C-alpha cells in the first residue's frame, strides 16, 4: 500500500494542535509513516555548538506529523481530499482527486 503523499505536495492538517493549517511537504519518512510539513508542528531544540550550528543555542525546526493527521490538498479544487489511484491508457498509474476527479500527477 502506497503512502499517497509525496515531497512538494500541499497538505492540510486534519487533527492535533495545528488542525486547519496548510503547508508544503518537505520530506516523507515511509518507515515511520511520518511527514515533515513546512512551518507546521514547529518545536524548539537546544543544540550544542557544532559544525552545522557554530553558535549553538535554541533552534526552531519542524517535527514530524503522522500520515493519518494530514490530507492531500487538490491543486484544482483547493480542498483536502482522499486519493484515488487511476491507470491511464498508456498503463501509467497516477493519483487523482476523489472530489473533482482531476489527475494530480502530470
């Protein structure tokens, strides 16, 4: 069973403290069924100085969200939707919106 959400997709948060917000997917972690969404679920982390963070201190970064707490936003109808897998004439398998029936992948 595929995840249905890919990097650079726009998703809406449907559960938790960030419910109702939309953002772009920065990365997908299939082994844990998690996604990291831009400017959503931001946490503060105390870091020691190292090569990446020469100053150290408190940094803000996005924490992962579980896939069950986000829904893909259709680029055509701009609504959160479930995903249908459709096979085109050439045999290519693509994602489509369940609400407006438009193909999401090009």
